[in-house]
C-alpha cells in the first residue's frame, strides 16, 4: 500500500480521485493476486469506484491503452472478480 501511495503522490493524484480500477486477474501467483485484488477492492469500495478485471493474455506488449479499449467495448470483467492462479 505504501508503494501505491508514493506513486499517487508522485503523479499528484489522491485516492479519492480514482473512479475506475483495472486489476490483473492472472494467471499469476496466489499471494500476489490476492494482495492486488484486496487493495483494489478496498479502494473500489471506499471510493465507490468501478472495479474491472482483465487477463494478462488480453494485454500484448504491455500496451495498457488496450485496457481502455476493452472497457469501452464492455469486454472487461466487471462484477465478480475470479483470479486465475498459476503454480
């Protein structure tokens, strides 16, 4: 959480300004996904922000702009977030 707060401070954004949160659903390690999802869900609930999930395979070459396109096309996972764990 401290790292997130430092990042937001660096880019001059308050947590209360967040309206939409994109969270990676995996595949990934159990602990990493659980921590990420917990923080994202807590911020989402506190701010009434929309929580959207995406899968790693939906992102090519770390092109995060593609998340915006997925959201606009309603292809991101909204609602129940189901992580995909890898071994």
